[in-house]
C-alpha cells in the first residue's frame, strides 16, 4: 500500500535522512525505533509532505505523494490536502485548537477537506469520540482534559478523516507515565481492528507486542528491520539488541 524509495532530507546542509526505502502492506503495523535524532520524526513528516524531502519518492496506493507529471512539479494545494488526509498524523503534542470544543476539533477537517455536511461530520465525530471513550467530553475544551484524553481526541480527529494509513509520532512521549497506558490501549485496539499504522515510539513493549515489523533507524539510515521475533533472535551484539537492552534499562530505571 505504501512504498518509500530512497527518501533523503537535509537541514542547513546536514543530512538527516539517507536514501531510506521500505514498503508497508495494508493492515500492517510498522514500528520505528531509534535514539533521539535518528531521523524518525523527520521521516514521518516527509511521508505526508509536512516536510518536503530533498530526494526520493513516496507512493500511496500507486499515487506518488506531493508531485506529478514528467517535470515532477508540486501538486496543487487541494490535491496535497487530499493526499495528507489519506495519511492522517497523530502528533506528539496533540495540536488541538484550544479555542474550540472537542467536537469542533474533530469535525473541522472532515468538513473542510472531505466536504462532509455538518450533520454527517457531527455524527461521525461523535462515533469516533465514542470509540475513544470520550463522547461525554464533546462540548469540553482541550484545556479541561488530561494529556491522555487530549491525545485520544487527536486520534479521533485522525479517524474521522477515514485515512488509509495513520502516522503516530511518539504519541505517548508528552504524557505523564500514568496516562501512557490509556493511549497505548487505544492504539492496540486500532491495530487489532486492522488499521494500517506507522508508529514512532520509545515504548518497547508496545513495539514488540503489537507491531508486525520494526525498523531501527540510526543517523538517518535503516540499520536493521524485521519482525519482533526476528529482531529478538539476533545475537546480543547486534545493534537492535543493544538498542532494545538500553531502552529497557532506561524505562525500568535504577534498581532500588
């Protein structure tokens, strides 16, 4: 469903992504792991053109994202909006409009981008909030919600766009530890229902238990990939085993 070929990106002359290539099947959950600064978030943002890649191509369902024609000119704004809607993104810091209610946050994009009538948008928005366990918060404002609730609203906002693929950019990293579980539970439910997902995460247990395949990035390159079972079967000296061991030590903290 998704094909990424030789994607490259640099900021101020410093390469961040080096010819990254991978594919994703419909219904697959792909985890991306790696240390901070390895290029994971930049890669996600290049997939749906929130960042314009310097080189390479991205195809979704056979349609190249962001450019068209022999001259590879940028697509019109309305086309790019449609393409982005097919790859909905859930951000690290929620990005909800503080001056709008939860329901307004969820229904705005379907009305503007998908052209959904107001009544239909409200119906679909309430259904998405119900799935997140937040229908009773429809008229609340984001400031009154916990971080976990705000992130679940942002997931509902992604779902109402009826995307082919959802991109999660470290969705639990801004949450207090006691709120992480409620967001991971929602994401696990989405995975079980067949939602196609790419998840940038430091939650190693989630990556190993829920993701069908994992990519390990280092300095803008994919240095290892495979199923969780395959990665755990690597020798202890393999980069992915060293990374997993380091992350687990960080998450568990010092012994008391």
